[in-house]
């Protein structure tokens, strides 16, 4: 099986929630790159990408879940940054690559404000997303930071 075939299998088997998480990360990244408010970038994501086939990949996402992540980010922006900065020890969030920042912010928002999935599941999802984009060092960083936040904001679930 070729690498392209394997990529198609991974994409086809991705859950609607996983696609919503990746879309939220992409929306954060897009908003930052083009200096657009998050709500505007989210509107574009919903209109042009979610539910579409893009480059042979189906982007059928749980749109309500996607909206919940975006709303959690908008409602808790400053708190998310503070939580992340504390969880990152001596590393500065603003000095990290934008996509890594977006993964951390979306994961922290879901842990803080949504709580539909157990913290370990949420953390695992964002670790996998980080691993898909970067590889193990960044995935480990996402794991450590989100685990610290989860223990702080949802301590009864551990």
C-alpha cells in the first residue's frame, strides 16, 4: 500500500469530532495568519471547508462540536493563555510556531469549557494532532501542557 493510500485510510477513518478539532486548530491558525477575528475565520471555515471534499479528503465534521470549541476559545481567551503559559514552565507560548500555539489553545479550551470527553481522551486527540503536524517532541510538549491544565481545571476526573 502506498503512502498516499495510507493517508486516505487515515482521513476516511477520522471521526467527525477529530475533524472538528483539526478544523478548530486550522481556524485559529488562519485567523492569526491573516489577522482576522476568530469569528470571521470560523465563518469562512464553515462556509468553504466543513462538509466539503477538499483535495480528495472528506471534511465532514461535527459542526456543533466545532462551534463549541470556537466559542470556548472566544469566551476564555485570556484565561487560556494564562493556563497555557503556566503549564509551559519556562517556554513562552508566543515564541512557538503558530500551529503549535493553535493546538495548545484549542486543547486547553476544550478541557476548560467543554468537558464532553474525558480529559485523557481530549489530551490524546490533541497529542495525535501535534504528532501529525510535527512529530514526537512537540507531541510530548502538548501532552505535558494539556495534562497539567486538565489536572487543574478538571481534578475530579483523575
